[in-house]
C-alpha cells in the first residue's frame, strides 16, 4: 500500500486551516453511510476553508485505493507525498518559472528501466502539489477536487510504469 505524507515546503506561503465541512445529508435528509468512500460535495462555502495537506492526502489515498488491483500492487511501493509546491531546485532543473505550472512529479527509476543487477534504488516517490492543483481546480470549474487529484496521481503512477507524457496523452486521447 502506498504510504502518504503531507509536508509543506513553503512556510512563507499562505497556509490554509483544515477544512471544516458541514455534515453531508442525502436527499432524503438522512446522514450518509459512514462507510461510504466519498467526499461530500460542498454546497455552502460560507464557513469553508481550502483543503489542507492532510485533506489532500486523504483524497489521494481514496484515489489510490480505488485503482484496480494489478495497478495498485505495482504502484504500491511508491511513496506519495503531498506538498504545497515543488522545491525551487526542481522547478529550476525542469525549466519551470511559475511554481503553479507543476501539479505533480514522479521521482525514481521507473519499472521499465529497473534491473535486478542494479543497486537498490531509493524508493520511488510521487509528489502531488496542493496549491497548483487547487489553482487548476478553481480555474477549470468542471472537475471535482477529488477527481483532479486522482487524475494527477494516476498520471504520476503512469510515469512509475515507464510511460512518457506523450504516451499518457495518447492513452487519454484514445479513452
């Protein structure tokens, strides 16, 4: 099972408090089944705050848990980290000037390039960047936050499997 960790890399950036969601109700007025694996849609934003790093970790865990078993098993060794932004060094190395342009990153030796003869590599890591994902979610307005987090997570898992961005886009276009 993937291990999730939340860590803010930019203490100088605005940090949002934990979301205090109002209790969700079904259309018949009853409380939802507490075993249900969904995040209730917000209808009243008056007292809501932006989702925290921990909220993102929970949404990423739900997305990971919903992957079909063959994929989940192969991706299970990857550590999933939730951070506000990519580190400056990563952005510089990738030639990215605006930290909001990078929503996720795979770091490690992908499964297609591994060899049993290689020394034991560092564990592969998947980074999901909260603030850029929130920014894209707010800009788009046509996707749930959980859906967007799942999309970025699956994209980065595809890199863990050895797919390039072009490969991933081809698969998405064919779907």
